[in-house]
C-alpha cells in the first residue's frame, strides 16, 4: 500500500495521562504529533473535534486555526479529514448541534480540509426515535458543506444494505461513507457484501481491530481478517484514503510503527 494514503487519528500518537481512554484529546501537546507522524511517513492526521467540545480545542479560535494550518503546511501534510466526534454526545436532532457543525464546516473550509466526518453513534444514531430529524439535519449539513467545497462523510454501525437505503433516503450527492472495518467485523457484517453494495459511496476508511468484547486492540490481535479485506479493496479498485483509528497499546509511537508495518504486510500478502 502506498503510504501516502495512510493517516492517523489525532491523539493516537501520544500516551495519555492517567490511562485515559481512546477519545482523550491531546490539547496541550497536539502539535507534537505532527513531527512524529512525519517521521512515520504518514500522510495526514485526522483532526478531531472532541466529544466535549472543549473551548481550548484549537479549531474554535482564530489563532488556533492559524496554528493548525501552519502545522499541516510545515510538515507537508494534507488536511484530508476531520471528525466531528461531539455529535456522539450532542444529537443532530438539536438546532444547537446543527449550528456547531455548520460552524466547524466553515472552519474546515478555511483550513482546506476535504471531508468532515459525522459519526452516527450515541445521541446521533440514525435508528433512534429522532431518526427523521437526524436525516433532515444531515441533508441540511451536506448542502452547507457543498457550498464550502467540503464533502460530508457518514460513519455508522449500519450494515451496507441499510446504509445504502439511508443514503437513498437522503438523496444528496455530497454525502459519502467512512467504512470502519473494526466496527463492521465486530457487528458481524458481511464485509464483501457491504463493500459491493456501497462501492463508490465509500470515500474513506478507518482501520482498527476489535476483539470479541468490542475492545479496540493492536492490529492483528482481534477479529479482522485484514488480508481478505484488502483483497476486496483491490478487486473494487478502492482509491480513497485510510486513517489508523487504532489502539495505542503500551506505547503509542511503537504501536503505531508496528501497525503501519502490519498494514503494509497485510496489503501485499
């Protein structure tokens, strides 16, 4: 696999204090991850708008956004995708959440990002009682993103068939899919069927592995058959990018290094 297509989720190259979870945001040291990612020959860092919408996330200030832009430019990285994780805890059925996502889209356009990823989990689960409002909000946001030359990507635990039905319901050409192989395998989806049904709708892929308990584990230690998955991608002529949304293991940098090598081996097996 061409490493120019592989990035990593923000926060996965830093060991958090007090053994905090995978969603820990490295607000005091986020800049440091760029030099590490460059040393690992990664193409990008998927920028995270954290679930708590912390005020000190650099996306919310003019100076912070200037720093974000500087980091990508200095390390010759492409600002490909940003994940709006806060919609997991703040429903897309809410006007205040829609306002915040629109604000983020404006900022990502300012920073020349290609995609905003909207994870449809938790409070924004499309199978919830607020499904109609959530679908309506997504359509509105996709239109706003289009005006800003950004594509809106959805990530969910729906099967490929249900995802396709949801996309057809939305009927918006500016909406694509992030396919998370770890989540899909844990949910016992038919991966080949998913990939064939969604095909050109899949714009971006999150790479992770999960064990029987649903824990995010080091690549190769869980349920995902990566060689088989990459064979399907080759057959489908997938040309999009990848983000390592992986476990940090005992040491974030050494684990990331091992994960990159694992992906290389699996892709060429």
